[in-house]
C-alpha cells in the first residue's frame, strides 16, 4: 500500500499508519470526537499493529496527515462470512470536501474485498448529519439502529 491519488504537490498518499504519526493521529481522533494525547494515539496504534484483522490507513498530503480510516475484519456468524467494520473515518478540517474521505472509503472497500468480506459497515453519531449525507452519497444505506450500554469510561 502507498498509493497516491494524483501526482504533484497536492498529491494525497494513502498508506498504513506508523507509530511516528502519533501527533497527526491524535488530531484526527480529536476531529472525530475522541480526543487523546499523541503518545496515547501512538500506543493505540501499537496495540493493533500485530492484529491481522485491524488496519489503520492514513491519507498524507504535503507531509501532514489529512485523514484516517480504521478497519476491523471479523467473521459474522449470522451471515456465515467475513465483514468489515469501519471503526473510524476522520478528515482534518482544512482537508474536508476535497475527496480525501471518499478516497479513504474506497481504500477501505478495496481492503475489505481483498480480504473476502461480503459487506462493509460503519456507524455514525446521530448528530453528524453532514457525515450521514456523505455516506449516503458514497452508496451507504441505513441498516440498523445501534444501542450502546457503557461498561466503563470509554
């Protein structure tokens, strides 16, 4: 992996996240509503690094992280097949509405297909109406109501 969306100074490179990306990951998680210090963001990346079912990709533009997508592949018993769940998709404020989110979704979809997943899904907070419109425009439909019970601080 390491594909550039276009050539030139504004090229966007999608690549696997690295531990050195901690500061950028921290900012992108904050944009998504999950703030954490850079050291913790780097540690979270280390925590999933060796899990073959977890993938964290970043979009880099001009030497800065412009976006991130996290994917979790798992066997889904009701379907009898693997599915891919996008657990995070975030684009930096100054990079939004430039195709980076779409590029990251396409990379996630490609990853899912390559892994044999039969579907890809994500959740989005109820108040994120702009994100909902974006997902619909990218071909995602509403599929279920999600219920959450907190078991700790997260």
